[in-house]
């Protein structure tokens, strides 16, 4: 009888923990930005119930999990890991930074992968003058 009660208790505990489980999700979804060339851009991303690793991608190219991003000296991932904040800072934005970015959170145990997109539009600082010439 005692074994049966223990088995029932164990089953109830497993079911209760499964019901209380919450999937990781975006608390702050990245929003598209428009910045002038030379300005700083900050793409925000915050995850609740964080279980997986977080990284940013630029036009589908994964930038990695480190706060210092190799090959991209003007890019930094910063925030507060305890609160799931993983923002991407781009200093001195150039036209090459104009792209589609994605905050990616990897899988972990029962947590599925989640992704959120935002575009960065870098506006040229100086527009060339257009000369109007009279048609002769």
C-alpha cells in the first residue's frame, strides 16, 4: 500500500511541475530602427524564463554568444543576464550595418528555440547634390 501511495505522490509531483513549466519567451521584442550614419544603434532583446543561449544574427550570419563579437569591433552584446537582457549596440553606424538582425535564443531541455527579427536602416549622412542642367 505504501508503494502505491509513493507512486501516486510521485505522479502528482511530475504532473504539477509540468503544468507549472513555462516556455522561454521574449519579454522585449527587438524593434526596427532608423539611424543616421555615424550614430549609435541599440537593438533591444529581453527573454523571460531564459534557458538557452542568446546570440544575435545579421542577415542570417550568427554573431556568437560573447559580448565581444569577433570581426565586428563596433558591435557589443550587453545587458543584464540575470534579467535576460541581451541588447546589441552598434557604434558609429555605417551603411554596411543596414541589415536584418535577429535575436536568437537556443533550445534547452524542454525549451524550444525562439527568434525575433528587427531591421536597422542606416540613413546616409550627406546626400549628394543633384545638379540640374538645362537641356540644350
